[in-house]
RNA sequence: GCCCCCAUCGUCUAGUGGCCUAGGACACCACCCUCUCAAGGUGGCGGCACGGGUUCGAAUCCCGUUGGGGGUACCA
């Protein structure tokens, strides 16, 4: 009925030693299934698991739950590794380094088989030959009788099969799944204490769930693998999505039948998305921002995403800045119990703050890495003038002129790209609308004059005095009162003249202060850009 | 259908019976600062889903309703 196994249960129990960890240390895991990309909700639960484990002096690891080979997506595991690395939620336990692996369930088939045999031997499991059609038939009968669905009671046909009947079917070549023989007490209640939600009581499980699937691989179901793996791997705190709450009764029964201590459970509220006017769970298929790739492509610093997520879990952390909050472990009993909507505007706000606090070298390095993958032209330009972007991010650092233009690397081109000669497109038409309607002749004269008169000047105030002088020479009023007194004497306001200079230097009506960009560009480049319009 | 989870400004939330004519953050609006933008400052808009209880007193406790989410697979 089952493939042979080399070992017995005692062997595996001995092979997986108890962990020697300090009192109160939590061992947690993140157990994604490689059926697609990593979901941002996955990063959320992984981060909580990691934070709680580390905060308690325990361990966090990643286990790949690839028991459903039919739905497995190629390269998913590689994508996982990339995402984990980006967000800093890699496993504490590397393959081969430690005795609790392997960490991929498809490599653990022998172990599951051993424990299934044990269950069979003790009468807590039995083979079931029902086909999909049989199951559908049972379902239909239950619907008609308004009975609870599932494989239980009078509907559990194969549970009563005699040994001879089983032999007969096996002999006829029928394939069997192995079902858990659940306690069949329809009135029973199951109670457990959730580390986030407190006591939860529900109907106990009466369903003879499948523990081992059919097919050549003879893989376990999630339920069974969860019990066996988390027991053997020493997990004492299972943090997972809320959708698992209703499976807890089955899991508790499985742990008991196997003679294992059940872990503590903590069920995290799902991340939601506003769809029209209603909230719904973020969907892998429908929502691009559900994928971690979205955040990586946009170039959000991992610290920003982590801080945003941490604030969703524990709102007190949201009041701290990212660096401070990162030092404080997430507290399960402070986790919110209702699903939060992912608010990208909030993330952007946090990201801008995070970038503002980042080390300049780290920023430049991060932009390089991001641009190499998502904007190669920008990467090349940045590398040929290595100091330009660095200086741009340095504008006003630590002063009241501190800027927060950039929260994700995809914004760099738009905000600071003009500082790179290879990205900048000179403005050559004096009638360009970006000049705000200033007479083309005046634009030309202003540019020519400033190109000649301009001198480098480190003091921002003194630097801007040059613009004031320039504006005065070309009949721009220094303030509104002046203009009002004698409207015919002026062609515009100081600000209009400054804008002409800005457009010439930045190619945009919006930029950091003129003195700052002129200092970054250097006098030669400033003159070159001014003269482009002459 | 049955079972479970959840419910405070648009969003994330503080609130654990009197400190609440409900506080903060993001977003939005206005003003200030100002060479534009960003940032920053000040102010504004805006909420306890509904109905019953319990209590001297309820956003807070209980019940119900409604609404939202999830489960009910040889998916995780």
C-alpha cells in the first residue's frame, strides 16, 4: 500500500534533537508554498515570526511547503530567496549547518511515510479508496440531507473497510489515500488560546482528513506535514494567516494522535485591499502590489517596507522612526486582529523619511543596484558622474533645508536625473513654455548675461544675490510692491527670472534650490546649460 | 447552508467602565515660510455600524441585527 521506509519513528525522534534554547525562547518558521510569487502578506507574517523569535532569544527559519507538485511554479523558490534577501527575512538555519533540516518538504517524504505507518498501526488512520466522483456523490447527499460536509460518520465509507476488503482493492490496483480517523463526536467543542486573539472555541473536527495523498510522490497534506515537521523541527510558536483558524481543531487532533506537544498558535489578520468600496484580502492574481516584486521594482528600501509592516502589526511602533522601531520586537498580544488595508501613500511617507535618514553611501549603493536592474541608462549615467547623485541626496542634510523628494529609487530619475549630463536634455528654445511666458528675447538676454556674470559662491544667500542682481539688470521687480508702484517699468518679478534660470539648469519648473544645483553641476556645466538657449 | 474571525475619522489606529464635548499619524484643504518644488510650521475637515440591555455612568461589558473577511479540497 505504501512505499517501504528505512527507519522507524524512534529513529526520527532521535535524529531530531530537542533544541537547547533559553527559557521562553520561541522557535518560529515561515512556510511558504512555491505556487507563485511571494505575497506581501507573506513578508508580513515572516517578519513577525522572525521578530518574535529573535526578540525571545529563539530561532526563525524558512520551510518550503512544496507538497502540491501540480500547482508548483518553476523558479518560485529562487524568487523566494531573492525576496527574503531583499527584505531581510532569510532563514536563521542554513541547509546542512544544523540538524533540523531538510527544509523542503519534498525532501522529507520518508519521514512522513514513517509517521503515517505509525498512525495506521495504531488504528488512527486508514486507507480510503474513494474517487473524486465518490466524494462528489457524498457531498451531494450531504447537501440534500443538510448534513455537514466532509468525510465523517456514515459518509466515511472506507473507514469501515475490513482488512480483506482493503487487500482486495489493493490487489485490484486501486490507489488509496490515507485518512486520519478523527474522533467522531458531532457535539464536541475545540478550544485553544491564540497568542493574538485569546481563547477561540469552535466545533471540534469530525472530518477524516487526508493525511497522505495518492500519486507517485505520496506527499502529505499540509495538515499532516505541519504536525510532523513542526514537532521534529522544534517549533513551539506557529504564526500564520487567519485563514488557518478553522483548521486548528484538526491540527490539535493530529498532534494528540501522534503523541506530540502542540505548539502555540498565533493567527495574524490578513492584509487587505480596497476594491471599489469594499475591503477584500489582497489577491495574488488581481493586485500588483500584492507581490513583493512590486516593492522591489519600485525600489522601496526594505527598511521602509519593514517599518510600515511593523507599524501595521504593532501600532506603537509606527510612532517611532524606522531605526528605533527595528530594535523593538513585535509583541503578539499587541497585534491588531482586524485586517488592514495596504496604504501605499502611507508607505511613501515612511519611505521618504527612511531615505532622509539613510547613510549617503548606502543610498548611492542602493540606487546603483536598483538602476542596474530597472533603469540601465540611469545606472550608466550615475556611474560616469559618481558624485552628482550623492551630492543631490546630501542637499540640506541635517539642516532645516533637508529635502524628502525620494522615497523609492524609481523616483530618482524624475527628481534628480537632470543633474546627470547624460540624462539631462538642454533647453534650447527661448520660447519654451516652461519659461512661463517670459519674452524669448528676455530669456536669451538673461541667459547670456548670467552665463558671463555667474561666479561660484558657496554661501546660499550670497549666491542668490547674483540672481537678484541679474533680475534687476533685466527689469524684473524684486517684490510685488515694486511692481505695483510702477507696473510699466518691469517685465516681471524676481521669481520669474529665477524660474528662467531654474528651467535652464534643471529642465523643469521644479527643483531644489538654485544654489544647491549650481554647486553640484559646477560652474562650467552651469554656463554650458545657460548658453544652450542663446 | 454550517462554522469561525472582525467592526472608532477616507486609511492605519489610541482607547481595557468615569481622565473622551474620543487623541495621533497618513491623505485632503487653507494659511505661513519661500527663487519653484519637496520638506517644515500653524489651523481645518472628518469617526465610536445599528438596536437592545447591564451600570450612577459605556467607544469600552453582554445579547441581537447588519456589514466585511475567512473556512468548509488528495491547495496551502
